[in-house]
């Protein structure tokens, strides 16, 4: 009997001393995200950042999971693509954070690919001098590049990665999620 379509429930521990974190790897993790994040975050306010391609596919499922876990929050959709990774959209996200009444115990959640993860991570690292940040990557590249490493960035005047902030994931956890482009055996 072949096991190639089976993905085990796995948490991968990234050991960085007091900045260590876990990566949840399992099918259907978006439905569990609220419970997972609830175990990491003291506060119960959140803002989910996604784009107009990913939001309609997974946004409702993530929102439902967060509500079931007792989170009070909202979501915002940005335009898809590299064009969204700039200070204009970062400022837009700061305004949404204020409107959502996020505080130092709140969490910003990136639901999407690398652009969403980079921009949301940058805002999380700089809002109130840093709030919790969780990535729910939906592309293979975001899973292996943007979600692991801790260097979210923004583009200033069309120069790639001109403003970046190394982000300690002390209370953060990238979560592997639905990825239609991922090989099932891996």
C-alpha cells in the first residue's frame, strides 16, 4: 500500500534559544489555526492580511477558526503581487491596525504568499515596536523562503528590499497551510 498521499501531522521546532518557534505542518491546518495561534498569543485581537486572490479561497475558513478560538478581529485584502509591497500599503495596514484596536498583545496574521508575508511581517515588526506575527503561507516559495527566516521587507521607490527589519519570532509561528502547488509526497 502506497503512502505517497499521506502527510503526517508534524510540528518542526526551529531552535533559536529564547527565540525558538514551531512550524505546524499538517493538512487542513487553516481550520486549526485559531487553536494553534491561541496557544501562542496572550491577547485575543487580530488582523488578518491577505490578497484578493487568496482571501476568497481561504479567508472565511481562517476567520471561522479564529472566532471559534475566541479571537476578535478583522481582515483586509490587498492587491496581489509585488506592487503591494511598498510603504503606501504599509501605511494602509498601520491604519487598519489602529482601526482594529490592536495592542502589544495582539497578532497580525499573514494569509498568502511571500509578498503578503513580507509586508505583514514588516508592519508587525514596526507597529508598537513589534507585535506578534504569524504566517499562514499558501505558496511553496512562501513556505520555504518568506515564512522562515525573519526578514520581512518593504519596497521604497521601486528598490527591492530597501527597508527591512529582522523580526524575532519569539511569539510567532509560521503555519504550513493549503498549497495547491505543493507535491503531496513532500
